[in-house]
C-alpha cells in the first residue's frame, strides 16, 4: 500500500464527496419541490413511461431547472428518464 501521509488525497476526496452531496441535494430538491419538465411522478402517469428532456422542452433544455442547476454545471448535455413500474407501483 502506498501512502503519502493522506493530506492531499484526503482533502481531494473530501472535496469530491462534498460536491457529490450538493448535487444529490439539488437533485432531490428539484424532483420533490421545484417545478420542472419530465418529473418521475409525471412520467409514471404516461402511457410510455420514458421521457427525453430535449423533447419535453421542445429542444430547449435550458428551460429546465434541473438542466440549468445540475446537468449543465456537471457538463451533461442530455437526459433520458425512464420509470420502471408494475401494477401501478414504481420500483425504479
């Protein structure tokens, strides 16, 4: 095992973990509170439980709060969402 005393490695890991936690909190806030396009609850009610953000926004993903606050800053340009359900119950 190689060790450098842990200093820089631990601080880098802590910064990455903090960034991941902020993204996760933003994701949950967006999904549960903020108005947006192609939310999982809305997708579940569709005949085909799949949504592409670019289609939902008519080619303007920047209209989506999720895209502006989460995907864009992380460098993602698109999103496909799918809901897995059976008998009206969502499981993934």
